[in-house]
C-alpha cells in the first residue's frame, strides 16, 4: 500500500492553525487573554527545558474550558478560517490515499480531515474540553513512530511539508516535497535565492559545532551586557580612580551578566534538562564567582596599580578582561555546571 502524507500548518493550511485558534478564542472571549498571560510562566519553564512541550500545551490550551461546546467553537473557527486552506489541496480530486500528520490538535483538524475525506489523520491527541495533551506531541520523529505503528507495511509515496522538522518522514518517503506558500518543490532539488543559500551554507558550518558557536554568540552578548553596564556606570556615577567605585562597577555588571548568562546558557548553549534547577544555579553562580574574583584582581591591577584610567584605556582593558573571562566561563560551565544535560 502506497500513501501520501501531508503536514498541515504551513503546508495545507496557510499559517499556524493553533495560533489562529488561540487568536479566534480571544476575539470570541477577551478574558481568554488573561488565561494566556497566566501561561507565560510555564512557557518560560518550557524554554528552560524544565517543562515538556506537552505540559506547556496543557497550560496554554486550558482556555478551552471557557468554551463548553467545543464542537460549535471549532465549527465557527473553520467557518471563518477555511479560506486559508491552500488551492493545491482543495483542487486535488481525491484524498482517499492521503494522510494528514500534524503536531496540531486532533479535535480541531478532524472537521477538515472529514470534509476532504482523507484516509487518516494523525495529530496531537488533546482533550477538547480542557486542552490536556493525551500521549506525546505529534512532532518530528514521533510522527514516524505513530505512522509505522498504524501502517507498518505501508510505503510513503510522497511526503509534503513546509518544515525541516519533517525530515525524518522525508527520509523514508519515495519522494519528498517542500511547500513554500502556494509553490511546491522537490525537497532535495529546491534551490532558494542566493541569500537563502548563503544562509544555509552558514547554517551547515554552525551545526558542525553548534554548542561552541552558541556559546560564542551568547558569550558575546553576555560580554556586551557586562561592558555596557560597566561603561554606563564608569562614565556617569562612578569614578574609576576610586578603588571602591571601580569594584562596584565590576560587581553590578557581574550580577546583570550572570543573570543573562545563566538563562541563555541553559536554553541555547548546553540545552540542559536538569530539573534540579537550584543546584544548577548555585553551581553556575559559584563558577562565576571564581571568575568574578579574577576580574576584580585584573581590574585592580589595570586601574589602580598601573593607572590605566583614561577613557581609551578603560575601553581597551575592560574588553581584554571580558574576553579572558568569557573563555574561562565556557570551560567552567562545560566541565562543572552543565556536565550532565539529562539529570
């Protein structure tokens, strides 16, 4: 048996149906916005890898409790949003061998699947009354698992998607297609404009050592935070010729930089999933305290012992110190703080 698989959002549907559903809910009942604001905390915890995507969705889509008649709510949603279904899907004569496979909620995709009489629909199983995710989010490699469980002997003749996240399905399909707007390209033959190709080339280099590149980016931004705060203090309310003022500048900029660095290092660099966040923070702060001590000593040497307090030397010395500290912070974070990403 040969089947054609289609992602939904961005592929069949012009946009993200989940986001549109949320916006539609707010339009229907503005108080839903308060529920979504209350979800910001768990969204942050999801970004910090403390909460799963399923737990985050549970909270975000809990606004569905405001709509007792979910079927009617979804019906009204599609009455106002079905125009976003793309023409290539509408114009196809038969969908009897087509399967929609999407990370969006099953209950709001079911009406479209039924209308176009698709062979099957795989989507994230969510309680339409509470928004609770039942099982795993239907995404990336999970899609392959779900499909193979239902159709172990089937062949994927064609796979249509707008996202690289569906590469696991593309790899096992006879032919993969990339949907860009209303245009369809063979996945491996798609040739974007030179700017996009340059971006992809750079993206390939980046992925060869993603952690190091992420640290250079995050470390650079952390350095900017530290330097901007420090310069802002030294050129306004603090006097670098005064030993106490010079060290106050170091300490204040350190607090700002460490707060920024912990969040960005956890999420983007080391991608930690350690749920013992307080232990991790204490280890991170401890390592940064060590480099703070080094920074304070170097600041004392440059400013107070050597007398390099002109504006030019302030800029040069703070830059040199921050580069050295950035390198040491990476070593300490790699070896002692985020050494186990899956605790």
